[in-house]
C-alpha cells in the first residue's frame, strides 16, 4: 500500500508572503477549507458512515508510524494547526492565522515562525488545547526514544517560545526552512495532548493502549470502539472547535480494515458500506457498473509508485551497473497498461506532474532497453550461468522483492518486473507482507532487497524524507539507506528558498543525481480511486496519498441515512 506521506507544502510562490497570501485567498478570507460540493441543499446532520480501509493501521498516534491507513483514521480524531484542501493547498485548522512576513508570523529568512492558535480550544476530555501541546509535540517527535516516523524539518528547530497566554508559539530554526508550515498540516501531524502523555516515557507512548485506541483527541470525532483487526469506531466530539458550526455532520464513522480487495467488492455489491478508497484498479469496470455508487478520482494527485533499492545489500550497494541495468530493464508502459489498466501516467522522478516546483518534464528518464542492460552487465563481468542467472566472484544476482499483500495490481507489477529481470539474468524472489509489517519493521529495518510501494510529498515537494542521510531506516523514511553529501547540499538549497525558480533548479539537480545513483526506481504516477454511495455528499479525497478523509468533518448523507 501507500507509505504515509510526510509533511510538505504544495507550490511555494514568489515569496513567503505571496505564497501564504495565495493560500489564504484560495481558501477564503477566514482560511476555511473548501470542498467541491456534490450536493444541492443544506447538509443534514446524523448517520453512520462505514468506510472499508484496505489495511490495518499501525498506530493512531500522529507521526508514530509511517503507513497511510493511520492517517485516514487520524484525520477524524485530531485537529491539526493547518489542514489541506481538495486542490492541495493549506488552510487554517486550529491555528488562528496563516503566518506571513506582514503579520510577523514568518521571518524573511524562513528561520523564525510564529503560530497563533484559536482561543478556547479543548481536548476531548475538556482540558485546554494550546501552544504547550505544540511545544511538547515537537520535542517528543525529535526525541530519539520516540522513534518518530519522520523528523525532517522538526530537527531544524533549536528552540521554541510559548507566549504567556499559551496562544502562540515561536520556533527558531537552525537554517532557513521554507516548508516549515507543512510540518503541522493534517491529522497525521497534529499536536499531541501534553497533559495526557507528559508522564509517559517517550519510548512507551507508541506502545501504549493509546496507540490504536486514543483516549484523548481534538478532532471532529473521538474514539468509541477499537477492535484490532475488525473495526475502529469514532463518534462526534462535542469539544471539537467547530462544533458550534454544526460540524461534524455525521454521528459516527466505522473504519473497517479489510485485507482483501475481494471483500471490499463484495461489500460494495451488497451495499453494506458507504465508501472505500485506494481501490483495486483491475476491478474498475466492475466498480463503474455498481448502480448505487459513484467512482471518485482527484485529478491533482502527485503520487508515485517506487521500487526502493536497499543499498545495504552489498551487491546492490556496491555495483552501480546492477542498479542501472534494473532501471533500463523495467517495461513501465506494460506496468501502466497491464497492471494499472491505464490508471497511471509515466513518471521517472519522485515529483508528480502537479507539483510546481518539483515536477521536471525534461528529466533524463532511462529508456526501456533490455539489450543495453544485458550489454552493461556483460561488460562488468556478470556472466550468465546454466540457469540464465548472472554471477561474478561468487556473488549471484538473486534478490528478494516485496510489497504489501492484498493488492492485485501490485502482484501484476511484480510478475512483469520479475519477467523483465529474468530477461537480463536477474532472479527476483517474491515475498510480500501485510502493510503493518512492511512499513512497520520490514522496510525501516532494511530486511529486504527491493521494496515497492506508493509515496507522495503531501503539501511540499521537499524530498528529504526519502533522500536525507539523517532519515535512514527507523530514523525516517530513507529506506534505500542512501547518503551522499552532494545530495545533502541540493536538499538544503531547495529547503532554504521560497523562490520557486531556485527550488526548481535544486530539484532538477536532485533528479539528475537520483537518476545517476539510482537509490530507487520510480515506476509510474498512479491515479488512485475512491468510491462512495450516491446518497453521500462532500466525499472528496485530497490530491495526495492518505487524504481520503482530508475533509471528513464535512461528509454527510441524504436525510442523515448512509
């Protein structure tokens, strides 16, 4: 499945001020997020919405785990400082205003940021939710004992000052960091309750009962039932800061982790669920034929399907020609046409076409050329044996390829790539894992050779989470274990400027190094599908991975019946 996308800010404009004012204007003067309406008439309160999610969450504590299905539920449980919109912009959440140079919320050098919070915010247990919680959270996430899913950006914080009224916090950074705003966007990156966790050891928080059954939350809903492997039920939170507006509209949402795409289809055919997302694209014709449901695809997506190469493997890490041959041997057109049934677009870098800056139309993508791949391996002394598999000096080109279970198009990807690699004398042994294992211990632990999943940079193209030396393994999401000083320089360049032209130049250099060193191979850019009943309204998954529930407080059903 998808890896949990990490905090990013989409499309920083000509300056910090211009960018942030643009975000405000896009959301309305109040910064309230907008959603394409699928309804006519006023929303109706009430109803129980049932959402089949493809896999079991790993943790429901923000930034404690790195898989997508955590965030789908976390969006309903937590009120972050900022929230994303349908078109990938940032709007106000628990924050009272968007930081700009004009209002002294952001310094001209991007090294000082002040977040002002709405007054009278409360946690679900009635305790105050304020800047003390924000201060506690960044310190927890940067504590090595907590093992946060990502510390990118947070590790730039040198200190933070909480105002006397606890309604604002000012961050001081080591260096300019333009994407800082995005580190606090959406439920998966929401502040944690200090009063609840301060007395708990950092290394015990993610292992506590709160991991899958949070008892203190701040979002539109609060946890009602948590039955691992069966369902997670959330109910309306009376202390939600937008409760006076009548939000959320729904009484209850039941998230059901379903390991099988066949089960999701059966539930849809029976009409027993309200929605589902990240659907099996091989079943698209069947989904379209369901009379009581509507298929939804956000055209703004910037996701990418990636094959991570574990450079800790001595053969893969020390023999660039092997990685180069792999990149030339994969028939990406077949992956798109056969495995995805056309539900994807070509892409060879880690920035999808909707990211500007980020996307590079003229990137030097490797051509599909198995003959050249074979020649390259021949030239480097990798000789084919009687079984057609290459070896050299006792080292055999035989690797373990893994992804998450229960995804038929991934199995189709694997079959195509396995055949492609066989054609150049590389043997690929397939062994897949449940998402909780794959993202929880397998990939961060460097246990496999090649791993496939979908990734995205949610609100900013900053790709340090995938490439920065400090983010290797369990320290972050650099699961290639790639580290190069030249890449570090480029990453700092793109992080330090709000000028889109400067950032794009840095991203182009990043892409060139990616395509030269090949720590991973981007396979394509997926178009992920969601589906909901015809009687639903405002079901509008966001443009990035993990954002099915990005506007969950706005969901409602005709006559309050889902």
